[in-house]
C-alpha cells in the first residue's frame, strides 16, 4: 500500500478529509451543508470521522490497492464518482452518515471503556 502513496500523491490508504471539499457540489443542498459543516476548523472530530467512514464505505476504500484504477485516479476523483453514483437521494445518504456517526460513537465509547 505504501507504494500507492508514492506513485500518486493524491491517493491515501483511506479517504482523506482534505478531499472532502471536492464533494460539496456533487449532491444537493443538504449534502453541501454537511460537507461545509465537517470542513470547518471548529468541526467536531466525531463528525469528521463519521463523514470519512461514510465515504470509505461508498467508495470502497478498503478494497483499493495500488494497481487499481481508483488508486491511479486518486481519492478526490474516486470519492466524487462514488458519491455521485450513490443510488439513493440525499436523505438516504445523510441517513448513512448518521449510521456511521453512531458506529464511530460506539467504537470510541468502547475504546475509552465508557460503554
């Protein structure tokens, strides 16, 4: 996987938050508002992690490798294509974000021993 980063500096192991701004105009108003929210400097880390997890799931980042077309194109273009191709409407996509938020929250509670 490390060679992937060396071959294309725009490709990471998982979706990088720095590429989120590329996604703001891919869907409708609600999606744009979410991207703006998680892109702010004062955004909560849990919100950013939930957004990253949502995109990772939609773009299939876990199965990406250095030989794949997705890796060659880079994370920004891959994520734009994945979010654009999402079959549901924006409300469905935001529901997936909320599910990811719950998943991240549960994981963090489990890690900290407060669950």
